[in-house]
C-alpha cells in the first residue's frame, strides 16, 4: 500500500502540490487525473523518490521512499518522456534493467519486443514517440515489480496499442499482483481500466473515490410526471446533484442506490420512468459541480 500524507511541494513561489493525502491500495489500478500543471508529474516524482516533499510523508509498504534503495526496487517509473541511454538499443536497456531488478523477465521482454515489431538492435534514438513509449512500457511490465508508475501512459499510442497495453497490465495484475498507478490529463483514456481515481486540480486533491462506489451511489433518472406537482413530493428528501428539464421530460442526477431512486419515484404516478447508467465522465461532472467546479473545463478535451 502507498500512503501519501499531507504532502506539499513548491518550486520557488509556485506550489505544485498542496497538502495532498491519498491512499493507493494494492491490486487496484489507480488513476491520477488532472490538467497539465495540476501537479500529477510532481506527485509521481515524489512518490517514486525523485523529489523530496517539502512537507508531509510518503510511505510505500510502510517504508519511506526517498533515498531508500530497497523500497525503490519495488517499483518501475515511466516518465512522460522516457529516458534512454544515448546510442542505446533495446538490448542495452534490457541488460541495464536486468542488472537493477533481480525479478526482470528477460525472455518475456524479448518475446513482447518481437510481437510489438520493435527491432532489438535498432538505436532507440531513431524510434518514434509511440515506439519509445511502447519500449518503456514493456521494460516496466517485464521488470517484475510490485508497483508500476506511468505518467501519460497512453500518450502517443494508437487505439489498438492502448488496448494491448491495458490487456498486458491486466495480465500482470492477475499473474503477479501488479499495482499500476497511471497519471493522465484525459479521464476517457482510463475509464475502462481504473478501480480508483484521484482528481488533482491546482495542486490539491479535488476528489478521490473508488469507481464502483461512485457508480453505485449516483443514479440518472428520467421521468414524466402525471401531475407536475408530484415533483416536489419525490424530491423532498432526495439529494439532487443535477436537473435538466426539456418540455415535460425531467432528467435528474441523484445521490443514492438504484433501489432507493426507484422507491422514491414509486410514491407518485408517472407517465414515463427509467433509470439510466452513468458514464464515468457524467459521474465526475456531477461530483465536481457539487463542490463548485466545472470539470468539463478541466480534463475533458
């Protein structure tokens, strides 16, 4: 488990991360969402021990990470722009990481390298951005570590390659207990893979919740009341997060279980009634609008 406790980091007069506390459980995919400049990369660099926090504490499996070699052997960090040695090829990087991680799966790495169509002898400096990102991901997935940190993992990958990488992550989670932590500016890229999402905005955590809990406790209801005055009866003791009216059709986003929503609306007569599943995007929009933010301007592009 990774524990981030009241962490703050500033660069001169710019506070990149401001009093952030987050818990990342093992065996889950944790998505760190936020716009460019929200503090995602700084947060990852502190968790991985690249930066020392100005305030607060970061623990990985109850051990501090900064200047702790043994703790750093538990994870692999893939930066937004992966670093490779000058004039190195994929074989050179495999040998380097195999020397650092006793758990590195060299045979598996070369198997994936061939399947991805990456020439092990070709200089990495001649690779495209997408190819470099693929290589970095394969190195990370084959390192045999407990935690994999990825900054803008899918940036530069085509849709097919993105799904392939997600499948490999799922395979590693199932077989080796891998815990991926993925930072991205785009929530849509992580919707089908994350178990828990933390939303960073201006250096602070705006929201941090399990997705399944969020999905189960927010409902979208559409209805046409037979008697318009019944609306007040239904909504008297219901937390309405959002309401939209088009003619006689009312669309409500309410907090609570599906069973609770159906029971509330069953108290009155309706011409039409249905509950609809919400996308992760709709859930985040509803949650953040409640606390006064318009997430559509933050992370959906």
